[in-house]
C-alpha cells in the first residue's frame, strides 16, 4: 500500500552520541517499526551538524498512524531499546507531519528497494541527498502549497536534481499526543538526490532563489544515508 502520511523527524543529540543512536536504531528499530505498520524510509547523518540525526517514516493513512504508534511505543521492543535511544537525545520533538504534494507520484517511491542487513558498514562517501524546507504562510491552502511544491520541483529538475519526495504539511489532528508534531505551520519539504555531488552548490543556490512562501530563507541540509537506510 502506498503511504500518504509522512513524518520528517530531526533529533538534536548529546555531543558525540550520534553513532550510539544509529547503532540502536539500525539494529533494533527498523524492522520492528515496520512490523506494526510503519515504513522506515530513510535515515541520515548531517555532516555539517554532527549532533543531529534525521529520518523519514511513512504510514498508509492517519488511521494507520494512530494505530501503529501506540503499538510500537507501548510494546516490548521500545521498552527494551527505547531508553538507550532516549539517552542520546537532547531534543526529539522537531517533527513535521506531511503528505504528498500531489495525488500521484510525489511521495517516496521505495518499491523494489532492498535494505542492507544489520551490521552493514557505512560507506565512507555515500551518495549525498538534500532536504529543503520552504516556509509558507500558516494559512496557505493545500492547493496553493501544492503549486509551490511544483515550482520548487521544476526548478530543481532543471538544475540536476532528482526529486525523491515532494511533500506539504498535513494539518490533521495529531492522533498520538505522546509524540508531538509542529503545529500552526505550512511548509513544503523536498528531498533531492543530486545527479552528481558536483551539482549540490547549484541546487542549493536554486533552492534559495525560488520565490515561494513568506520570504524566510529555506532550511537546507546536506545528508548522507546510514548503511541501513532504504534510500541510499
């Protein structure tokens, strides 16, 4: 089933704790989340922010999200491994709840991808990704946000970027209050796989020049997948 609800989760970690979190996450918290109805899509290091961990997960719909989250966070796997994960974190509530910008083709395409097994070593120079968050006025209607997402995607494709996901805010009620999400915002989130790493500076420049939203500069990060990221 195609996912229609996504979370972009960005954690600020205790200094030097990122590798400990990745070890717990990639070993114990991937297949176990998927077993209760989530999709763990990709997880990343941010080389420019050594105390950040960034990941995306998906759900079939809001009903599936409301069912899957308590099943996992109230279950035995989180009871066993959650304390070690939480010990690495300073902030864990920077979370955007998102949905595809268009009805077809703007979510994550992961069918046919194979996840590497636990214990796989990271590549020293994995293929980079870019994630960009463009901020729109909080009351922007979904159709206007989707148009902004199209403008961003078109500009990036013309600059050598492959669009992995084009997403906008899902302002549905959060069905699992134990895990807060950022509310009162409207954003466009674009995940890009540069055709070649050399295209990154031009893509970053294009992202900054796109005239959508409130005039606030977009948040842009260069990301490197962990070894067990489904997208890599």
